[in-house]
């Protein structure tokens, strides 16, 4: 009897782990009231940088997107750039030209030569857009969610196409942390479940028994209540939303001797510790994931 | 009371019991601050209940102190075992034990108070004092183990010995202890450099930086070699307990000595201009050391089988297997050494071979999971080996011996296997559809490790209750030395 029980338990466990995941499971739709086309100004000046709060300074004003680039905005870009020839279809991916990086031959460095590189995959079921061979369309409900499954080249291209650029890690961190103190999170010293979308944060878009964590609409954590789910207003000192959590954000630095590109902010899939403003992640620039997006910077 | 204190702090088995209890207590408390318990809200409750003072920027520093305090207790346990298993002058035995006991207790208590309950700097001083005492205990142990003293020559030709009679196994203990003391400096120097213990970093977070400072390399080398040396030392200890001898012993001991020395040279090389070839030296060192451990495995399994089928004229395979598995406490330590290869060594080699397809493509955080996963599994495997030996040491018999032994083996291996699959999941499942698999693996890890801790807690409670008995088991253990309990 004992053996049968244990075997059954094991079988249930194995079957549960193999259960198919519905990537298009229904999701609630909320208008957060935060405009994804809005920009926030980050003034020139000193701030505290990194885990140990080293004094740093940026001597120019700049503007950062208040939210991550949404799926809707990105799909508009894809359609426009595909139509005018900036981007093209190459098999099961959209590619765009990148002028390449200087190769320094450092150990483990991978050469990034001028050429076409992946912008987005067209056949990944985890993408929040569809492509019929000509036109891109947003998966309904995800219009105001952050764009994901986009490579660094895709982020770089989007910003460049619109006359913007990706923020450097320093610019990103100043925008996230502000310039008055050494806070570890954009909103202050501590993190609660209602501050941001992170792993097992129990937001209305999450189901840890099935698909796990999903993105929340941009600006979701603005102090509003959504069908009884009350969020904390978690804007950064300069008014940026989702700068910590939801999706990792590509940054623009190309470091000498490295092909890796850096991301900031943590994501829906990471523990709260990775939402601290100084934590970074990195990956090869062709990498894309349902947990990686970006926002752009422009000079005023 | 005096008798009980004397048992706990002067006898071999009492000292080991105290150290295991300290680790169990620390693991139980601080394990609630991470992993699944954090998600369930247990962390916040514990932090409030115990009034911990956790500053976000200091997380890495706290964890480093936590790792060190646990590691020091493990080093103390190994030291108690060595000083009880090997011949040495009473003065050294007493001195080493006294220094390391005071050292690890200071390290654990004051280190943790400093790290988790605000920065009361005298506590930091006591934490450093503890570490320093352990270092001096190590130096004394090296002196005590000096193998070229005729008193310690090996008269029995069935053990590895030189023509003059030098005990080669003792040389292996000596080499491991000596290199451990030297390797400790590779952590102590950068530890001092990074000052207050908090402006530091976790090695897995800087692994992809193409340029690292000497101090950073030193820390990376230190954390790797210390764990490797703790593993080599427990291999030697288990070998002595199981009375490793014969031709395999004669081959294994020189291999372990060679492997240990070369491995250390490679790791020390990481912090020197030898860095570009350091990994190659490490591979060259690791191979003979692991081969030496393999010989111990073969010897032990062969011995267990031969003893188990001694009464059967022509034993078949099934009978041999039953003989091998009949005593989990004697089979377990070497099985865990074999299992370690599936969860750490083979994974490391596989990753190294497919470096371009894995680490050059995966994001850094996936690589971090793999690195921390294999490090934790290796540490925990060493802990289970110690606990298996401890089970024999405290005289578990009959069904309790079977339950205790097999619980440790099966539960830990379920957890470690799950960790290994978790580390490697990106090879066979995309991020978007991983959650059900992750849930199952998490359940296996938590169930395995949780139940294992329950088993350990039961043993600890039994030992605590026993201490209240006038003629408890502790009274028998007061004079026990491990050297007289070596399996013949």
C-alpha cells in the first residue's frame, strides 16, 4: 500500500511537471492611466551610484520614457520599419542592420561584425504579437504591456528609429534612484509585494500553478486598485514606473572587450533582491526572452 | 552539569554533537530567510519576530558571513575527527581542539549577530578573532600532523607507506591541512582589503567581467579551493574510518597528495600571472584527486559486498547488491561521492565542453543559478557524508540505523537531483513554459531538504533528551575515540 501511494505521488508529480502551459490564457485588462508616450526629465547633477553608493555625476539633462516600450508601440514600429525597408523578414525572424562593434579579442569575447541581426522572432509562442507574413498585430489584452521577446538589437533599433537611444547603465540608475539618497528601490528602502511585479508577487496576472508570472500593464503599480487588488505608488523620484520589476530593461553600453549587453531592473521572473537598482544582468545581444524589454532615452 | 559540559566540550563525540547542533540551528533559522519560505512570507515574519536589521545593500556581506560561520563549524567537525582518528601528541590535540572550538563558536555567534542585528563593531572584532583562532588551530594541526616523525611511521605494509615507513596517508592529511591553511590566506587578505565585510561581492555576480582585480580573483580562488579541500579532507577521513588499505590505498594516497598540491597551485595561480593557464592546472590536479576518491569507492563497495556475501558460496548479482546496500551508513558516504559527480563534476565538465552554446548565450542570471546550485549541492553533499558518519558514531543500530541512513541518502539525493535539473532546465525547456516543471522541482528540493532537516532535528532532540539522563548514551561516549572504532 505504502509503495503504491509513493508511486502514485511520484507519478502525479511527474505529470504535473509536464502539464502543458496555456501561453494565451485569458488575462485581465486594466487601463492604468499612465501614458506610455510620456517622458520624464532627469536633471543634470550628482547622485549615488552602485551598491556602495559611490558619488557620481551626469552633467546633462535627459529624458527617459516614463514606462517601458509597450507591445502596441513596438508593433507600430515593426510595421513601419518593415514597410520602409529598415527591417526585413529572414526566415522565422525579423532582422535589422547593426554597424558592428570594435573587436578587442579579449577572452570569451564574441565578434559582432556589421550585419543583420535578429530584432524579434516571428514564431515564438511566448511573443505578445503575431505576424501574418506582412503585418504585425498585438495579441489582444497585451496592448499596454511591456514589449518582450525583443533582442538588444531590437531595442537599439526601436530607439534609433525614433530618434532616441538606449540609456547607459549610469543614466538608467540615476533615473531609477534619483539624486537625493541611496535608496535600493526606486520608491524607497523596502520592497513589498504591491510595489512591483516580481517572482511570486501575487499580482492578478500571475498563476504560479500554470504559466507562472506574466507581465503587468505598464504603470500598474501607481497606487490604484484593480478589481480590489491595491497597488502602492511605486514611481521613481523622477516619476518613472516599472523601472524595477516587470521586465529587465536593456541598456545601451557597449563595453570594451565584451559582447554582452547589460540589463537592469529585475523582472517578473526574479526574486525581489534583483530589483535593487544596482543589480544588473547581461546576455548576448541576440538574446530575447518573455522577461526582457526596454525603454528609451532622449535629449531634451 | 560539569560532567555534561566536559562531555560536550572535551570529548570527540560531544564536540561533534555541539558543532552539528550549532549548524542545524543556524540553518533552521537563516534558511527561513530565502527560497520558498521567503515567498510564503516566512522571511518577513522571522525578520520581525527576531528584530533583525537587514539593509538591502548589505545582503552579499551578510551571506558571506553566514557561509563562513557554517563553514567554520564544518571545518571544526573535520578537525575533531582528524584529531581523534590520527595519532598525535596530546598537547597538540588539546590545543587544536580548544582553539578551533572557541574560534568557530565566536565566529558563528558574533558573526551572525554583527551581520543580522546591526553593526555592533566589537562583535565584528570577535568574529575576526574567531576566524583567526581557527587559522592558528590549523597551523597547529599541520605541525601535529607532521608525517616524518618516526612515531607516526606506518609499520603495516598493507597501507600506503614509503620504503622508510612514512605513512603516506598521513602525508595526504598533512598536505591537505597545510594547503588549507595557505588557501585560507587567499580569503583573509582580500577579506581585510574589503574592510568592514560589507563592501564586497558574490563571486557569481562578477563571473563575466573580462577584467578582474587580483583581490577578486583571490576570492574566487579561495571559495573554490576551500570547498574542494573540505571535500578532500572528508574523503580522507571516511577512508580512515572505513580502514582503507591494500593496493587501492597504495595507489590512491599518492594520487590524492599529487592532486591536492596541483589543485592548490592552480587555484593560487588564479590570483597570479598564471591565471590564463590556471584552469588547465586545476583540471590536472582535480583528476588524480578524484581518481583517488574513486579507489576509496571501489575499496569500500568491494569490502561491503565481500562481507555481506561471506556466508554464501556462490553469490549472485542480486545478493551482492543486497550486501552492498545492507548498511546505509557505510555505503552512504561513498555513494554520495559518486552521486556528487552527477550533480557537480559532470555538470561542470558538460558546461565547459558546451561553453559556446550555453554560457555565451544564456543570460548571466541563468549562469548564476548553475554556479550557485552546484556550489550548494557540493556543500550539502559534504554535510550528508558527515551526518552519515555521525550516525555510525552515535551507535545507531537496527531499523533506526536503516531509516536514518536511507532517509539521509534518498532525501538529499532527491533534492540534489532536483537542483541539478533546475540548474540545467534551459537546455530542455523554454522560459515561458517552465513553471510547472519549476514547481515540481521546487517541491522535490523543499521536501527532500525539509524532511532531511526533520530527521536531523529528531536526532538532535534525542541527543538533547539524552543529556538530561543520568546514565544516558553520553556517559558512554565520553571516552570514545574514533581511532578505536575504525571498521576492521
